[in-house]
């Protein structure tokens, strides 16, 4: 995996958009420098591979692999319990 | 499926599988926000909006306060407005009155104490120390100068209010609490109860205020990041020791919150009794100042090393850095969204409507790494579905309708999601255009919307017509080059024609009258006739709620805030040209109210 691909993959995992379209309709590619700086604000190590492992560890440590809170519609199906 | 019969709200689920036990929060949410009949299908109502701090009155202390709010709410109610919208009341920095932007607060769960009407605090009339203070020469000189000024002098307002509030707190301690601090009266008990309800978040805020005051006085600087290491941590023994040693001071800041909450509640009740059926509409800022109480109290939640803003757009070609601290979405989720829920509740309190500023923040925010240009940021996603559902639940629980400010770059699908959640879209006259730039006809406004003539961030009606915003941008050198300024001016000339066309085609302006608003040399002219036509135009829209700014009622030329400027322009400091007494007894408010009511009755159905 190229450096850029590894950074993009990690950015996507934490929810950073690697491209965006501005109000004029122009598409912008977010620079490596910005992505690295923002990933660091999530408290993750700079090496994308190490950071991914750390995120996976956090996920495994969650009891039963479940997040702390789940929202369900009073009227609908609880999507978090339905089979994937 | 949801366990049958589980009511709306927050539940705790205990799970066990394979010998592993886990607890998780289960939140049962309604499909839709609270929507009272006033905002229900077919409704056509109107509301007044204004900047509370900017109200001028013969009795206030050089800045709008909660007694002014009550009076204005009553006036609005008497003219059949359903709501009175105000700027965010979030707590700013008591130790540094020069940080006065209501959209860059220290805490969004607390209220700014400068809105307290000191003369309405229980005990004021009987307190001799308070009386001696306000009868003193220093007070007279400071208040006199602040009252005469065209702009708010926040330091002077604080210098007048603070010593008197301190005296009233000492009186409160003597009269309502015993030597051990136990309540000995109804007021004392109400205060203790408020503290209990406020919990850790109120304590943290008050301790921060005391610490901030201490270190600002010592010259350590404005930011808690410059404090000695032990007190940067809110849970350190040193902070606990400080809080004990400064117990009275910490309690003073809680007392201010209690009094602010009591006066805000009184204003809301007064408005409702005068016919303001939905009461107040409060505004919820998009974030907090990184140097403030909330950022200090939960340093894990607030991502350091970045701030939020916006990428370059037509209005700000270099992008914008708002200097606000972003919330780390992963930590927010880990905390079960508790800080978000608490902030919503705090701002729905004593309100019938909550306006969420920059509602896109539920979906994504533009983060700019520290030290980088505003154009070098990136969008960070937030758990939109969850946050929107929490908004619907809290709206329901607090019986508070929600407006989402959806101006600017709106992600695909966001407005649809807002609609299905019963969140009103926020539409502003000058932004509602067809592809050819023409103004959207009233009948084509969406029904589930709050349609406003203007906002605090754009030119007032008169300012728009006369190009005041463009003139300011030119004067402050905000345009990248002369071409950009000329392009804006060309566009404005065209906009005036388009707006006149729209008014003529709705039959609100005779074609032969239109020319008088554009003089022969191309300089525009503004009059109340034009204001009336524009207000009627918007009143006829299909939007269930139509909003008029107080500034536009009396045709002010200056806007509250000029985006892209901070200290080079007097943002958040403008006082209304007319006093509240003049507004209430003058001809403009009844005129605008009558136009709004009449226009609403004739508005397009559907």
C-alpha cells in the first residue's frame, strides 16, 4: 500500500473526508500534511498501520464488541439487533 | 424488535453472553421532533428576533438584560408573534469581558451573567451596600459613559454589575443560609436545589471561573493551557484544594447561574402570559472556545490541535477559521453522547424553540489543523443519525421545537433527514433564489421552515439595499482584489432589480413605484414602503414560521456581525438606535406586526 493509500484508509476509519467539493463545485484533495495533523488530534500514532491496530484493539476491548449506547426508533425495528 | 412497551427515553440494558457481562445504553427515540400546533401543518405564524445584549432601555445598565427580554417578549406577544428569538445566551468569560462573541462561548451549558438585571435580584431594594455602590461617584461616571456610548462597553458593564452582585451574594449568604451554609429560607432551599440539579457540570464551571479569575489577575494569561500543570487537570487534588479554599467564590459563580436561570424563566413566563404562545426561541452555537470552561472540564472530548471553520466560499474566499474547539466524535460516542444531550437540554430550558446554528455540524464539521491556513482543512464526520435522533428525543421531552440553521454548503440528504425528523429549515430571503438568481416566490417556500428577512451574519434589509456590507468589506480590505469588490457591487445592483421584480410580480409594489428605490444615478434609496413590501412578501410564504429581526423593524443599517472580521469591526457590540421604550410605543412594531399577520393570512396554502 502506498503512503497516501495508507493515510487515506486510516483517515476514513476515523471519519476524515479525504476529498471534498466546495461551494463552487470544485473538488479538493486534502493534503497528506492536513490528514496527518488531523489524525494526530484523534490521539492516534502517526504510523497508519500502528494506528489501525490500536483502533482495532479498542474495538475488541469493548464488551461483546458493542458500543456504549444504541438508539432505536419507538416505532421501527431495532436495526442494531437485526442480522447484517 | 424494540422490547414491547419500552417508553421513549434512556434505558440501561444488562447483557450477558458466553460469561461476559456488558451494560449498554438503549435510547428509544420518537420519529419526529415536538411540533406544536403553531408550527403544525397549515400553520402560518410569525416571530420577532433580536440581539438581547443590543437592547437599549432607560433602566438597563448599558446592555440588554433579562428584564428587557421580558418586556420585549410581552410586546411581541401582544402583537400576536408566537415567539421571540434571541442570540445565544451561553456563558462567556467573567474574568475577561472582552471575549464577547456569543458564538465563541466558554460554556454552552451555562448562561452569561451579564444578562442579569441586577436591580431585579432578590434583596436589591433592601441592601444598603448595593445602594451605596450605585449611589457612588465611580458607578455614576462608569454607567453614564457606557449608556452614552453607541457600542457596548462590556468592561464597563461588568465593572458596574459585578460589585453589586457580589454584595447581593453576601446578603444572600447572611439572610438565606445559616452559618454552616444550610438553607434557612425558601430562597436558600431553591439555591441548594439548583446546585444539586446542576451537578458536576455546574461545579466544574464555577471552579473554572474562580481559577480563571485567579490566574488572569496573576497575569498568567487568558488560556488555562498556561496555568500551572496541576490545575490544568480539573480532577487534580490541587484543583480540589483550590475549590475548598475559595469555596465562597465558587459558590458565587453558582449563585450567578441560579439568578440568571431564574430571571430567564421569569422572562419566558411573562412572554407566554402576554400571548407569546411558543415563548422564547434560543440559539445554540456550534462550538466552544478552546480556552473556556467546557474545554478545560473535558479535555478528552475536545480535540486539541485543530479548530473548526469553513472552506473558501463566495463570501469568504480565504475560508474561515472560527477558532472554536472541535468535539472528538469518537469520544462523544464513547461517552454515550452525554455532553451533547446536556447541552441540548440546557438550551431548550425556558424555550419553546431551539435554533441549532450550523446544523450541518450534526453531520460533519470542517477542521483546520492548528497553524495551517483556513483553506487547508478537511471535513470530519459525526454520527449524524444518532445526533439527529437525540435532537428529536430531547425536543419531545422538553416540548421544544427545533429549527436547524442550514445555510451555506449543505450535504446531500441533510435537508431531507431534517424534514423527516420534523426540524424546521431556516430560509433567508436573500439566499432563496432560482437558478437564474430570481427570488423564490412566496408560494414556493417549503412549509416546514422558518423564513427570515435577514440574519445577524448578513446585511440588514436597509444595509442590503444600500450596500452597507459591501462598503464595509471594501473599507476593511476584505476583498482579495478590486475585481471581487466590483463583482459584488454589480451583483447587488442586479439583486435590487430582481427583488423589485419579485415584489411587483406578487402585486406588492406598483411597477411605476419601483423606480423610486433606484435613483437616476444608480444610487439606491430605502424607505419604509420598501420594508413593508418585503415583509409582506415573506409573510405570504408557505413557511409555517416567518421571522423579522428587530433591526429590520426599525430599519437599522448595521448588521450585528460582519463575518471575516473580529477586532477590526465592532461585532456583537452594536446597541439599537432606538430604546426599548421607543420600540414598544412607536409606530414601527405595530406596523410590521400588522403586515406580518395580514400577509400570513393571505399566504399560499399547502
